[in-house]
C-alpha cells in the first residue's frame, strides 16, 4: 500500500493489531524490571502505569502526529531507571519518577524549538550507535543475571552462575523465541514468556495467583512522584541523561523506521518528525506522572507498517488493544524473572547490532565509541557511558587536529557533560 492509495480501515486495523502483539511483552517485562527487589515499587501499580502510558500516548501519536507508531516505556532506559538510579544511587522511587518528569519537560522544550535539530545534528552518529550497543550489553547482562547464568563474585566481581532447572527453562524459552522470530511470528516474545511460565508453574517453581484478574491499580505509583525533591543537583545528571537518551532513541527510531518503510514527506524527510518527537517528549513527562520509566516510540511499529499501516489510524487500533491489559496484573505477576530474561538478552543483542555503523578507521573515532559501549555496563550507568563518550570525542578530535569537524553545539554538550560529572562526584 502506498501513501497515495485510499486508506483501508481493514488494513489499518490489521496493522494496528500486529504492532500490538509485537510489543505486548512490555506489559509484563516493564513492571517485572521496575518492581525488582530493592526498588519498593508495586508490580500492579507499574503494570497499570505501563498500560496507561501505552494507551494514552499511542492514541496521542495517532491523533496528533498522525503516525503509525506505538509508544511504550523504553527498554534499556527502564533498566537504567531501576538498577542505576533507584538501586545503584539509592534514589527513592518517587524522586526517580520526578527525574523522568523533568527530563520530559526538557524534552518538550527542545522538541518545540530549533535546539532539537541542533542537538540531533551535533551528536556524532558513532556515539549514538555506541550508546545503543552499550545499552544492549547492559540489558543482556541484567537478563543473564536474572536467570542465574551470571553471578557476583567477591574476587573476580562476576563469574559463571549455577546452571539449574530454572536456567535450562530460560534457555528453552530463548531457543523458542529465536525460532519464532526466524519464522517472523509477531507473538515470539509472548509465546516464549508464556511457555517458560507454564513449565515453571507445572514444575512447582511458581504458584498460581489466588485470582486471575483484578481492577487497575491507581493507588500505588500513579501521581506519586516527588517533583520538587528531584530537582536536587545530585540527580541533575540523571535528568539530562534520560532526556538525551530519549532524544537519541526517538530520532533514531523515527529516522530508521521511516527509511526502512519509505514513510517520508514531500521533502524526503521522516513524516511528521516534529510532531512525533513532541509526542515522545510528552510520553516521557507522562511516564513520570503515571508511575513508570520514560516512554518512547517503539521500533516494533515497523511490523504494523509492513502490514500496510500508513496513518495514525494504525496507532489508534494499537492503543485500543491495550485496554484489556489493565485487568491482568495477577496473571502478569506470576511470570518469573527467568521467563522474561530471554527477552532482555535478545533485545540487547538486537540493540548491539548498531556497532556496524560505528566508524572504525581512526583512533579518535574508535576510543570514544569504545568508552561509551564499555562504561555503560561496567558502571551500570547509561549516564556515565554517554557523558564520558562525548567528552572523549571532543578532546580527541581537538588533539588530532579535527576541531573543524566539531559542531558548536557539541562543545556546549561536552561542557555540560563535564559539569554534570563534577556535580555527581561532589566537586
């Protein structure tokens, strides 16, 4: 179907439902990450927040931006929110939600001003790709840890964990998902999670819930953010890091999917890019209000677009599919971490493929990208990887006589990065 053909409601409906099934795993995976032991967040509350964000912002994407993109909490940033901000930095979860809200406010301001284009053009493609690859390794590490394949060690820091029946079940789910992905099944992630959960239930590793359905939980995390407490200098690097990560992720998704599906405007630019970024910005701000990590346009939307979805009507149908998910918290809550671990590993692997677009001809390109990739998992922080990578890029380009290739905005970003790191270290 081309953009010049009449809109077929049937085609848009099929496309919308297809997109929903390719990304519905987030309804289970996101609360399982954010409600990890040590965060204090409610699983049912985060599930309700996740579904609400998907419903409202995907509708917003369809009705305002008129694009066939679905919106949901971003994979990678949800792990950063949980393991780096709340657990690693001991930031209370209401304060962490406040950082997401303020990151969204910054994102909105940038999206409606020329700064959006200046920042997007200033960040070297190699660093963007390196950040995606580093986040992929970060996700994979968390997935392997959740299944017990990787364990802590007081001497070597990490080691091979104990491979038991739960690990083997996770391996089986991993294999099934890979097989189904090879067969182009939009249900690959969901079927893999369901199979591992069903086998875990039959083996007695988990127990069935007392009830299978429940009302949405709007009392646990909904509008429980600490807006003013999150404006402390100590968490300012977190706010900026979330905003930059969301900006890069959004632009990459819109540009990448538009190129892959020929979804361009008359000038050859991604269709309604400004409007799409504004929706993404409000998705981040709204996530902080609803009680989850920041939202973004999902790359899985390409599945629905390939099925013929070309208008915002596709997103409207996708959004409506999320409504029944409000009531499945007890069922979703029984899903063990080793059932969702394969999804984290596979998504991490898919994100890592961006390394192929990193320029590797010169040392001043290689090292900043390498630092970005390696520091994200080693410091358990997306912030550290991105900030050190940008600083290293500017310094090494100056040292090697390539200062003319540094855009003015990147100098500003690098100075901000130094200031944020100094604040974080208490200088």
